[in-house]
């Protein structure tokens, strides 16, 4: 390839980063510019979401990649999200290159606050385009913005856009393409001479460090290192350059303070003075301001009483949709995979391949897709609430109440959703910006009693808890027991939240700062795409782990598969056929006998499998809980998915795998089960012990897979499994040992 050809190829690929405050319409603008042709993932090593796409409408020989950066108020990097923003803009986050153009998204209704980040972006030294969003709302508020004057004062292209209505998007696209080769602006705020002198010295010192790679340190990076003691940038440069730099920074800050400047205030004072001078020239209040529609609506929606009542009503609808409305769709999906398994079972000859395809592959894929209705419905609600502006109000309303439990207001919706299923609840923690609150919420979400635990509760309560009337007959003991199973998870979750935030996720208290964006109609295409995106991501990432776990469980329950078992049961089938041919059995009796032989064969295989043997191996461990090996086997089988516990117990007791929680046959089998010495296996103490274990343990491989995806580490799902299993065992042990003394 010639040098000229190589040069042409190099100019075809450019990178553009979108930066801006939260709630400025940045993500909507990104979706519009890319036409939803995006890739979503996480930045390596962190849980911050990364979205990239390609700019639509570019020239045939040009490829412009867009990066949608997390929302940030400043490049001072108070959290992981803002640290990512700075890293990407400076080209320090592999594998992303430094952007050729930075699009700074600025909310026209809050120009003063949004320009603070813009002034920092201008200092990076890259071409910048300002996308002025919410201009329609600014006009409604009586604000007139002189775009030409703003363009002149900033020295960069300023394009008014309303992404939800596709207004100004073509002009912005053209401005981005023109800015690729444009020089950076030189119109930035001027800092005091003492600060500039220390900045120059710090840049030179950092560039000369042996571990600094000899790279130039940008003005904005050096400034944030200097003016943010103990911040993200100082920690990073000290880690790279050594502790000696800490002493140098302290000396430079002392010299600035000696010159009469406050380290804590100088940046805000300088930037806002420059911003105010711009606003005075470009913004005109053409009509007296009056309460906006958002402010009038907020009088009700943020009211301590009426606002909270509305929120609870809204959450009731959301919870109902996840818990009940998704049920028919989930049953339909389950029915499809059951039918598919039945069809394959008839198509493939009996043997390992048939069992693998039916009970491994089909069941594993079905275990992935059966969760989709709940995930899609939850994220439909969350996306609508976020895009219309209500999500911030809900966090504002609940922050005081959730603060009593050591959490923030945004933890409520994920935890409420987890009562239906922890998987969508954990995925919903993406709305929590505070990393500590998000991880604590993820860790305790599986303690909420999800719908998969309910069949276990119903079966054991109906079989072993007496229906003694209480409170004058208003409730009975069975209802109180069911409520207690839900409450035990909530109470333990609160305790765990306090412990975790005081130990492994300990940190200084963070002030509650919540911006209430203006209300707006969500864009349907954006809402639907984000819902689709979350569903696809679950299937691809968590789904692969769920599928792998399903195959492992199948193998443990299938092997070894002795031929002698089949021979023994084939002999029983032949004997039954002879009796039927001799007319000693009716056709119905013959069919029932064959079905029972099939169930006996399945039970024998399971008891002889690795899974059944594991149940016998752990019997000494679970005996203090009042369990025998059969309960232990069912508990092991339920770790990947607690939904299978009833089917496992039914198979062990030769009832087949289609028995449900209200089955009289399974209830009778459990009531009649005995130890070798004739003692009953099940009683009230054992039933309560099993229920407490299921309430506190994490028997859901799908949940652990989602925790792995959301935390971007195996450490957190392993920690969740260990601490919940330990809690479940100890809770079951205490329950059994206490209750057995009173019955």
C-alpha cells in the first residue's frame, strides 16, 4: 500500500465523544445521531456502561465513531463515572483512542451550570462542538439565547438541537464533520497568576517523572490534580509517579494559599465569573419567568404525603406487572420449550443424546428466555420513568426513608422488583450512580423472597403448618408463616446493608444532591430500543452462564447411567404387558402402571446419579438441620435454580417431575417419609428449617450470573453465594434446634 493510500485510509476513521451533565438529553441525541446502531458494554475493570456507535449520514469515505460518555458535572471526577469521562477525553482509557472531536451537550434551560463542564472541556485542547439542547423548553420559559454571540464568545461551533423532534440534528452532524480538522479554541477562563505558575510547574514535574511515560500532561488534568486534594486525579498520578508527588502537591497548594487564593474555591470562582460574563451577553429574559409546568406538577408529585401516595400507587402497578402480568407470557414461553422438548424426545432415540437435548439444551435455553418478560416489563417502566423525568423525583421522595437503612432513594425500585425476581431487580441498579449504594443493593437484592421461593413455601406450609385461627379469625397461622418468610429476608437484608457499608464498602458519608430535570414526553423509539438492548444484553451475557450451569446440572443428574437400571425396569414393563394381555388389567390400569414404572426408573437414576450421591455425602452436614439425604439432594439441585426443587423431590419420591406445590400426592409422600428407624422425616421444625434456608440462601445461578455481569467481577457473585449460603445454613440450624424443643 502506498503512503498516499495509507494516509487516505487513516483519515476515514475518526472518533467523537459526547460529554455533558446528566439529564441534558445526551443519550437521546446519541441515539438519534447513530440511528440506534450501537454497541453496549462495560469499560474494562469497572461497571460503568460504555456505548459506541457510528455517525449516520457521513460521507462514503468517512467513518466517525461516537462515544456516549457517562453524565458528569465536572472533570474533577468525584466518582467512577466522571473518572471515566476524563480518561476517555484524554485518551487514557484503552482500547478507546483520544477523541478527534468533543461534542459538549449543554442544556439551554440551565446554561450557567452546564457551561462549567464546557469550560473544562475547552481546556483539553481538542476541537469542540457545543450541542445546545432543550432550546424549545428555554423558549417556553421566556429565555432568548443569542446563538451567534455564544458561538463568538466560546470560539467553537454552537448548534441548537431538539433531539426528540429531530430539530437541528443534521446541522449538528455537519458541524461535527467540519470540526474534525478544526483547531481547538483559545478562549478559556484565565486563572490567577499564582495558580498558573504552579500549574506550569506541576505539568513539567509530571512529564519528567520516570513512570509518567514522558507524555504531556494537559492543563485540565494538572489543574484537577492540583485543585482537588485527595481526588481521583491526585490518587492516579501518585499511584503512577510515587508518594513523593504528594509532598510536592502539598507545597504547591500552600504557595497558592499564601498568595490569598482558596484551593477549594478558586476554580468555581474563576469559571463562574467567566460564565456569568457570557450569559450577560447572550441570554435575554424576554418575558417574566413564571412557574413552569414541571414546577406546578412537582407541587403534587414531590409532596410528602400526596407525592409518596402517588409513588406507591405507581410502584404497585409496576410490581403487579412484573409479578402477575408477566406470568401468562412466562407460562407461554415455558410451554413452548416444554413442547419443543417433547417433540425432540420423540424425534431422538432414548439415550444420552435425547436427555442432553431435552433436559440440558432445551431446558437451559428455556431457563434464559423465561425471565425475559419480567426483565422487559421492568425496564419498560424504568426507561419511561427516567426519560419523562420522574425517576429523580422518586429518589428525592424516598431518600430520607431509605437512608434509615443505609441506602439511597434509588435503591427502592430494584429491591421492590426483586420480590418478583432478583434478576431484573439487580439489572435495575444501573440507575444508582453511587457505587457503594449500587453494590450494597446488588448484594441484598437476592434476599427479597422472589416468586420462585413461593412454591416451596406453599407446599410446606400447607403440609406441616396448622391453620390455627388468629386475631379473632382474621388470619391464621399459615398466613402468618408465609408473611414471616417474606419478612425474614427483608430484616436480614437491612442488617446486611448496615454491615457491608460499615466494612467492605465503607466510605465517607455523601451528601444528597439530586437534580430534578424538566418533565418531557419519552421518545418511543428510544424507550423501545433501550428495552430491547437490556433484553439482548441479558440473553448474551448472563444467558451464556445460565446455559452452562443448566448443562452442568443435567450432567450431574444424568451420570452415571447404569444399564442395569433400564434392564430392571424394562423387565417390569414386560411383566405389566403380560398381565395386560392376559386381561388382568384394564387399559387405564395398564397405562397408570407404565407411568409409575417410568417414575420409579427416573427416581432410581437420580438416586444413583452424582447429584443423588452428593446428597448422601452431605447428609452428616445437613442432619443438624433435621434433613435427610433426600432433602439435601433437592437443596443441591436447587442451587442453580430453586424452581427445580419440587421436581427434584417429586422425582426422588417416584412421583415424576411434573408435580407442583399444590399436589396432594407430593404432600402425602412428604408426610409419610421416614428415617431408617421409622421416625418421620418431615415435621413443623423441619418444614420451617427448609423455608428459612430457602429464604436466605442464594439458590439461583441466573442471579449470580447477572451479579457477575453487573459488577464486572467474579468476586461479588462468589461473595454473595458464600454469605447467603452461610446465612441460610445458620438460619435453618437455629430454626430447627429452637422449634424442635417446643413440638
